[in-house]
C-alpha cells in the first residue's frame, strides 16, 4: 500500500503559524472607492480601484505624498500587494502612525 505525502514546508510549524496570524486585514473608509497606485504617492499610476467596503492587508508602510482623507491627513502609504499602495488616510488602522514595518 502506498501513501502520498504532502510536500514539506520550510520552517517550523510555529513559524508558519506566526507568519500567517501576523497578517491582519484593515477596512477602508466607508462609502469610499480608493485608488490603488503603483507607488507611494498621487503622482504614481492608478493600477486599480478598491470597491466600497473592501478590506486590505498591509505588508509594510512607507512615507510618500501627503493626502487628506476620511481618517485625516498623513504621508503614510500602505503596501497592500506587490507594487500596489494606498494612502493610509483611507484605511482604518486605529492609529495615526505606523502599524506595520517600514518598507525596505
């Protein structure tokens, strides 16, 4: 009798679990569609638009163009995917400062 095995994952189970649980999704401002840009500023190309009621992960944060939005005025930009940024002024992080590591 043959038994199929799932492929091994690098790192301990605790490391994999810690990484997965560290990712949190944040709500964007109510009744708002948010432009997603290719870089941390309003001068970057719009790559897509988030629908009202969207939630996003924040992988890292970086300074950029200052924006005034639903949650105030800030120069913090949230990296929500590879090459995709939104202004933190439209994200309900519960903080006026950085909540995730700085982007490298």
